[in-house]
C-alpha cells in the first residue's frame, strides 16, 4: 500500500509541476540521460578536461548553442541516500561523481540538471528505503538537491 501511495504522490506532484497557465508558451525539453563513464554509478570524481572532451557535444552543437536543455545524471541509490551513506563512492548518500563541478559544467551553458534517484538496478533498494522511512528519503532528496540547485527525478 505504501508503495502505491508513494507512486501516486510522485505522479501527482509531477503532473502539478507541468500545469501551465493558458497563456504560457509550451515547454520544449531536449534532454539526455547521463550515466557518466562508470555504468551509471558516478562513483568516481571526473577529470573535467576529460569530461568536457567526452561531453562537449551536449553544451555546444557546433554553433555555440547547447544540444540539450536538460541533463539527467543517473542514478542515485535510494537506500544509500536514505542512510546518508559515506564510503569511497558516496558522500551523504550521493555518488561522489555527481558534484558541483559536473552540475556547473552544464548549468553554466544554460542546461538544467536533475539527479535521477532509482532505476531498475535499485528496485529492491527503493522498496527497502520506502518501507524504512519514505518521509526521510524525501527530506534527504531535498537536502541533496538544494546546494547543487538541481531537480530530482524519481525512477521507481
């Protein structure tokens, strides 16, 4: 039941975020899911020169304009985020590669950034995190997003 309520809340929240006034211009999103160079774990800090060499196409399609207007950094493990895990790959539950330098790389070129929490790999960890303390998971998600000024994308 808790998982169904969680999915409903996330769905309603997501729908509410995309409601526009009648006179608003239509939002167009050209996005990319970004898994870094380590199978979507983001467990290493990237050399930004190398990062730019491999990702420059996103911020410059050849005419100085970005190819995308949204990048989703994938994936944050929900259980590690709930527990605010600190180890060689994670700080306060966030992968160490999802850091201010990577976020700034995109935002300095007018590309919005979101962190994706979950994914198929973390289905069991979602269930455990939600059963343990779903409210704290939401609070930890907000605490992660605020200093980086990123959005959160839920993949359940």
